[in-house]
């Protein structure tokens, strides 16, 4: 029980102190992976005229997760800056 409390406090501290490093970089990496995967899916479709629905769904989920992480990082930066400005 104590481990989970310490771990959650550590994650909160890291995410609030450096949101771009902890959320933005993984988000950008996921966006790049998702886009690369979509390019591969579309290339396969152009070559064979067969659309891989399963791969498209996984690539879409990865792409959306990357976008959500990036947006979360930007929102956390805005919140932290607003709180620091009002101090």
C-alpha cells in the first residue's frame, strides 16, 4: 500500500514538473509511430487494393493516444504557468 502511494506521488511530481518531457515526448513518438503505420497501411492498399482494418484500428488508437498525451502536456504547462502567475 505504501509503495503505491509513493509511486503515485512520484508520478504526479514528475508529470507536473516536466510535462513536456514526461508526456509530450512519448506523445510525439506515438504520433510518429501511428503516422508511419498509416503510411504503410495506405501503401499496402495502393499496391493490393486490400485494406487491413485491424492494422488501421491499432494505428488509429496509437495516433489518438499520442495526440491526447500531447494535448495533456500542453494543458498541464498552461495550468502550471497560470498557477505560478497568480502566486
